[in-house]
């Protein structure tokens, strides 16, 4: 094992797939919906992050539409906010 610089860690699956046309708009709407529901319940980003066991920066990136959350993260967000899916998932 070499000392000094560590090799970059890459995901096991290699390079993430490119986003498809329209994905950015969907992620922005999803993030906006999550933000609206979070504010309606009076929860801060920090409290939501704690409730779903992620770093607060992850919640910030999801709400900004910069991150495509895993389905399990979405499920935890939905449960933490106590709102129906229809309020979170953007309509076509």
C-alpha cells in the first residue's frame, strides 16, 4: 500500500448515467414540492435531515433540484413530513 495520496474512489457502477432531457425540470419541481411541504409543517432543513438520517446539505441539494434522491430517501422524506405522495411528486 502506498503512502501519501489516496486514489480517487469511483462508484462501483462506474460513471453515473447522463440525465435525460427534462430531468432537471422534474428535479426542480420535486425539490420545490418538498420545500413547500417542509415549510407547511414548520420543519427546518436541519430537522428534516436529522429525521431522515442524512446530512443537511443533502436536503439542501434535493430542494434545489441539484440531486436526484434515491427512492428510499424519498420514502423517508414523505414519512417524516407526513404528507401524501401526490403533494411531493411533480405532475406531468
